[in-house]
C-alpha cells in the first residue's frame, strides 16, 4: 500500500484505531476497492457528493483537543473581527474592505461596503458573535493551522452526520469495529447547530413561548447543491435538539426560498407558521432584505445576513496574524495565534517580516513564489486561490499584478500537509492531502468536515469544487 508506512503515525495521532484500520485494509485487500463500500453511495441525495470510503476516527482525548483548538481559535478570530467592526470608525472599516473591481465580473465576491452600510450592519443586533463558523485547517508538522475562516451563511458540510451514519453502517467499517470491539458515532454537527440556534433565539427574546420555528433558506441554489439538503435529516435533528435543549417544548424546521417569506401580523411566516429564526444556506444570490429588516426590528433571529460578507473576508486573517505579538491580545490569545494562524498579510504596499527576515509588500512576493499562496479576499470554493508552488513564474507575476491592482488580496505562507493515506480511484491506495473543517456554533464544537484528494494535484488546492472528496471524523465511544 503506497504511503502506508509514513501515514500510519499521522492517522494514529488522532486515534490508535486509525493505524489499526490501515492494517485492517492491508490484510483485507478487497477493502482497497471502492466497490466494497457500495452502501455509501446508495442514498440518492448524497450522490451529489464525492465521498471518500475510508473513515477516520478520533478518540475522546483528541476530540477534546480539537474542541479546544476550534473554540479557542474561533474565539480569538471572532473577537478581533467583532472589535474591529464595532469599535473602529465605519469609514476606516469601509476602507479596510475596499477593492478596485472595476474590471471584474460584478457579483457578491466583488462586494465593497460603504461606511453607511458598515454602520447599519454593525448596529445591534448584528449577529457577529452568534454566527455559525467553520474554520478550515491544514495539519503540518507543527499541528493544525487555520488557513481560512468562514462564518455566517453558506457553510458547507452540514451533511456530515448522514455521511457518518453511512460510514458506521458500511460492511467493511462495521466488521472492523466489531473485530476491534470498538464503537463509533457521527459527530452530531446538526444537533450542535440547532441547539445553538434555539438558545440564541431565546436569548434575544425573539421567542417567548410555544412552538419555536426555524427556517433554512436553501434556495436559490444550483440543482446539485439544492439536492444536498435533506428535509428528513434536518427535521429529525431539530426535533432531537429541541428535546435535548429543553428550552422550547416543540417546533418546526422548514425549508424555504426568499419568496416563501410572508409578512403577517408583524412577523415573518413560512407555510403559514411564524418563524423565529432563519438560517441561510444558499449560493449567496438570494434577496435577504426582508428578513434583514425584521432581524433589525427584533422580530426574527437571522443567521447571519449580509454581515457574513465581512466575517468571512480573508483580510480578517491578515488582521489577526498581524497581532500575533501585539498587546491587543492576551498572552493565551497570542499563543493561539502563533500556534494555529499562519503568517498572512494584505497585499498592499507595506514593510513587514516573513520567517524572521524583512519583507516588502508587494515587491518581494515574486522571489518567494514556492513559499506563498495568494488569495482574493472574498472568494469562495477555491476561486482565485493561487498556490505559488503550482504556478509558473509568469503566472505568479500575473497574479501579483492583479492582487496589487485590485487591493483585496492576501498572501499567506504555504503549508505542507502531513501525509495521509486513503483509498484512491476504483482500486487503489495513495497519499492524500487533507483539509480539516472544524465547526463552532456559539460555545459548541460541531465536529469536523474533512476534504481530501490525492497528493500532487495540479493546483495544490483541496476543494470539493475542484475534485476533492469528503469525509467525516467519527467519534469513538465506550
């Protein structure tokens, strides 16, 4: 099995069961075939995802470690963003997020807020601290490093509980767990999200009794993306969250589009039911103005509206990274940033340091191509992310020129992921690069959404829009 020897300690670092599983598939070569895991691909709505058939496990101690990293880093990053947005003059905030996109296709990725818009967004209620988040981490030899921070609307990966259930039930994984006298379960991501939504909605005073109804705006979306939203899954997990949270006695989970929101008696309804909270999970083009207005009036809890554009802007990581040695952070916060936030800077004229040596922006970018990654600040899905190691000198110069011209790009140090070993192709095994998506919902860790692809890809990106498979980190229990 190519890559097994170097990958075993990487896998076993999260649970000894992972090293044992690699030995298990080595001793049972039929499980190196994707066909052996056919039950993973039988659920119609999940066929839209490319699922990696081999599971990854985490034991109790390591899950606590992930919990501490995810919530700790989220707290620092979110706190820096919240202070910057709320305590800084709106004109300065607007200037920070400004860009010259006069030659770009006009869409939400080219959004630039003016100061009046910033002032309106940040006035309470603003949803900044309540926004769901998923931090995307790469594990290098030093540990997990946050390469992107996504908060608010449009978070991908919420289906991982359904995928996890399929993992546990698949014949090869079930046999492995039985032979090892181990048990595993899905991470409970949706449950954690809904518990957070219920608690925050009650805290705001939007709900005061009776049914607590939550709507998820999953339209507009491309058909493949819309198909990934399972009404049955969402309704089941919401009912379980209500039971576990013991705040509201009952409630409904409703799927909708913007046209399904109807004003009635001073509130918004969907299918004739008043809704108390609305979560956005669409492609970013929905007209959210009506819901945003009711949110600002205190009659709806919105997760999270247009402030999502600011929360997920990649320039925020540059802001956090630049504070790694600043007195603006506490000692523990500085340590979290130094350990888990890679060097990141805005691509604007400036003098800084990189890996202990003076560095001029943007002048010195060209000579350090293989050590750097350039990213447009508001892009999603891997769009406008350029890994220098996988670009020619000419391509790199072109990206630098665009970044300097548009003003809304960041540069980040390139991280070499530790080697993972997963099933590959129809019948094969090989080294993979992997990105860890760690969910945080308020005070709750929501598990890990994994994306992996064979190492050495042409772009250096690990992204589902560019061919990466998805996986789930299963909790070992008992």
